[in-house]
């Protein structure tokens, strides 16, 4: 048994690789149950009147796109169905074109129009200072232009929305991979201006965001990839996240087994 | 199998990084250095086009908002560190940024903190609320270093607090395991579905 | 000039934010904080040029002095400047610059982050032991959350997800809030030290 613990860890790496390859090629498609947290944020969007402005903070880079892209896809799809209008803004320059490509595709699918139903402010540097500037004046903070350098005055949506503030913006959802992200939105926008917010959280930060959901400071949270899968189920369009739950199933099964096995070995060889 | 050059490049990068699992090697290092180089070049070019050019070129010079001269001078002073004996000039810019950052913390972090404190005053009428309240109070006691932990009341409180913190860390750890697999899954999809065309 | 003036600037800037936050008077014409925000943003990018120069200096020196791994330093400097110049000419959204970002930088970044899945698996097997009561509590919580978040938990015992949700929203929230309040207080204390001029580490370094 001891030999098992002293095993070269590269064997474990190999097993992980092979097991993941198997579920990627032959999907398991296990059922996912919707939990109250995801339902909460879904209901909030569901109850927004048509035409309301939804502000999406795309504060992540490519490293966590695997988790947050499916969340963003599901939320934008839901918003377009409800005829909400969207403004996107990122404080992460590594966001690049990640979110834009997703929304662009859905824009065409739902026959919406850029400028009327969606404006992408793109990345603007400065982090929290620029976020605060957004609450004062969108034009000032975005240097007057959207991601492609076109004047915000050209678009009906940004002609109407003057700032990241009430009454222009009805709801904020931030998708953060770290700082700056949801904590900054909470401190600078929601607590000061009173615009309600929710968060599309990466799995790693789910546990430490719970207290903000409990306090009502976040109106809801989409918890990681599992949350994305639940959201896909809620909008009736199971997609990448539901598929990717196979990775989680494997993680839970294999790592869970290793934890148990490791402890069995530890206790059975402890006295010797 | 994919015939897209972009996909092939993505696959080479993915495999290159994965080779690190076997051991550190020359192939991995190419990508390790590339990411540092790439992001630095990217950030600076982005900053120039989206900030330096519109603010200095448009707002300052064309529109005559000469107040931007102040941050411009402060910014240039940062480069004094490359001139021997004049490096201290860069402190002005640092002082501006650090002072402003500290002001932000003092100005904006109190309200979220108060929100957390306010939400901790809950009616102790359900077992869930009692557990929640107990864990909030005791975990705070655990981090309270100005009173000796030897006092019996503090000892008891901080022991329960330690359990609360351990449960919180356990929940974070469980989620972190899943998080890492969530990130690995798309890489495997790239290798097997997109590139090799297997399953999917 | 060398120490006093930077300290005064630092204190003044902190006071400006705090005063405008707590004694805020809406005024369309006099948007002092907007101006200071813009200054900060501009400074941030002017400072980034330091990174390019420093990286170039360090790696050129590594090549000149034939330090270990100097060959990679050549690659770093060449690629950094090539990509920088390309993105300067066509902006980072330009066709070639974006292609490099999507197909070269993105997969490297994503895979580096994904590598930890392998290490965390191996660590769970080797180091995650129920040695003490505290370790056992941590281990059990992690185990319940792990299986409860994946679809597997409900398959093994129906209602496992509900147990996971309870742990996350009750005991976990209690513990996390204690940690979070501590973080807030620590941050505020550190910021207060800066505003009072007690913390002057940023003056160090360059002489």
C-alpha cells in the first residue's frame, strides 16, 4: 500500500489525461439539477421589463474563458429573448475579443442590432478609477468611443445611457476572474449608486462570494460552470456547459476516490 | 483532423505547455517566455492606442485641456530611474498613485464592509441563523489578536472559530479542484474534438 | 523635495478621494474626481512602458553576459518587440495581431492555468489527510462540496446537492464572513496608515 503513495506523480497525471480524453470523446451527459442560486439570478432577469439596460462586466481573460464563456452565452441569450439591451465593458485587457465574439454571434441569431440593442465599450484602462468615472459619465470614462473607436453619439443606446447609474442601468452582472471585478463593482457602483448587481462567478470563488449573496449585496450568483449548466437548462438550450459537466463529474469521482484511498492508506499504515 | 492553421498552432501551444507535466524542458520554455513577451507588447500597444494617443494627442493638444500635462510630466519622471542619481523623481508619480489608491480604499470599502456587518445582525429564530451567527462571531474571535487567546472565553470562541474557518477553506478547496478541471476540459476538447475530430 | 513633497502629494490625493466620497456635492461643472481619475489612468499606462524597457534591459544583459537560458532571452526580446510593433501599426484588434492573440497567446495562457488540475489531483491523494479534527472538518467539507457540485453527488445519494448548498450558505458563509471582515479591516488600516503619512515604503528603492 505504501508503494501506492510513493508512486511517481506523473502516473496520476497520465490517468487524469486518459480519463478526461475518454469523457471528451464519449460524453456521459449526466443530469443537472437547478439550484436556488442560479434560479435567483434567472428570475431577476426574467422580471426586468423589456428595453431595460443590462450592464455586463467582462472582467476575465482567456484563462477562465472555459468557465465564464458558457455563463455569458446563456445570460446574453436570455437577455435578447427578453428584449433587454446590453452594454459590455471590461477592466481586463486580456479579455480581447473573447466576449465580443460570443455576443456578436447571438446578435445575428436574434436579429438584433449593434448600437441599438448592444454597445461594447471594450477595454478601458484604469481599473477602479475608470469604473468610478463610468458612474459619473460614460463618455468621459470610455474616452467617447466604443471598442472600434466609433463615437458613442452614433449609437441610440449610448445616446440614452449617460452613466453607469440609475435610472439608465437596471441591473449589472459582472463576470470576474479576480481583481478588478465584482468586489469593485459592489464598492464603487452598487453601494454608492444603488444599481443592483449579480455575479457570474468562477468556481474557485463561489465559496467566498456566498456571504455577499447572503447579505443581499449580490442579488444572485451563477456559481461556476455548474451554474452555467443550470442556466443553460433554465433557458432550455443545453450547450457547452452541460457537456463540460463531464469534466466535473470526472474530477469529483477520481479526486474523491483518491482522497478516500489516500486516507485509507494513511490510517492503515499509521502505526507501523 | 483539422486543416486550420490556427487550430494547429493552438494545439502546438497546448501540447507544449502540457509537456511541463513530464519535466521542465526547452519546448515548454519557448511558451513560458512567449507569454511574458506577448502580454507586455499587447498591453503597451493597447495603452498607446486607447489612452496615450486620445488623451495626449486629442484632448490635450487638439482640444487644449492642458491639465493633462501634469500626469504626463509625472509619468515621464518615472523614467528618471534610468538616469543615475535622478531616480527619486519617480517618487512623485508613485506617491500620486499610492495616495489615490489608499483614498479609494478608505472611500469605497467602508460601505461593503457595513453591508456585511449589517447582514450579520440576524434574528436567532432558526437553527441555520444560529449556526451562521455563531460562526461569524467565532471566526472573528479567531482573527482577533489584540486579546490573549489564553483567556478561557477567548480560547473557546477561537477554537470554534478555527472550525468555522476550516469549513470555509474546505468549501473553497472543493470548488478549486472543480475549477481546475473546468479549465482543463476545454483544452482536452481542443485536442480530441476540434483537432483530431474524435467524438464531440 | 526628495521625501517631503512625495509624502505631501500622497496624503493630499488620499484626502481628495475621501473628502469627495463623504462630502459629495453633485456639480456638473466641477468634476474634480473625474479629472484625477483620468490622470491616474494616463499615469498607469505611462508607467507600463517601464515594463517594456526593463524586460528588454534584463534580457539583453542576459544575452550579453551569456547567463543560463540566454537563448530564450533572444526569443523573448524579439517576440515582444515584434508583437508590440505589429499591434502599434494595426492596433491589437488588427487581423494579424488578433490572430496571434487568439491562436498563440490564448492557448498558452489557458493551458498554464489548466496545468494545476493535474497537481491538485496528485496533492489531494498525497497530502489531504484527516490527521486532526480541523483537518477532518476541512476534508469532509471539501469532499461534500466536490461531489455535490458535480452531477455525481445526486447520483450516489439523492439530495447530496442540497447538502452542499446548505454547507455553502450556512457554515461556509459564517466562516467566510469572518475572513472577509478581517480583510476589509486590514485593508482600511493599511490605507489609513498611507493617508496619515505613516507608511512610506514607496519612497524606498530608487535613491
